[in-house]
C-alpha cells in the first residue's frame, strides 16, 4: 500500500480472503494461489485502521481484515 509515496507493508488476513470468495478458511498450502486470484479486489481496500495510521506486527504494517473489504 502507498501513503503519499511512502510504501506501507500490508497483508491480507486468511479470513478476509475467505470472505471475498465466500468460502471457509482455505488450507495454508492454497493461500498464495488464493491471494493471487484476489489481488485486485483486496488491493483496492483501504483499511479503517490505515486511516488512523495504526500499524501492528514486526515489521510494522497494516493488516487488511474482512471488515475492511465489506462494501
């Protein structure tokens, strides 16, 4: 994700990807393929926590969750 030209680490949760495809949790060995299929849809999300400029994890970044993908 970009923020005024600054790259921000961003990941999409497994449950968010499942919500996008309307499927239960995808097995770990199939998540990369699932992410590639959903890249455009999940990449257009602007998480609510991004607005607050909060980050988490190591390294610091934004996690896109299912709630961020709902319209």
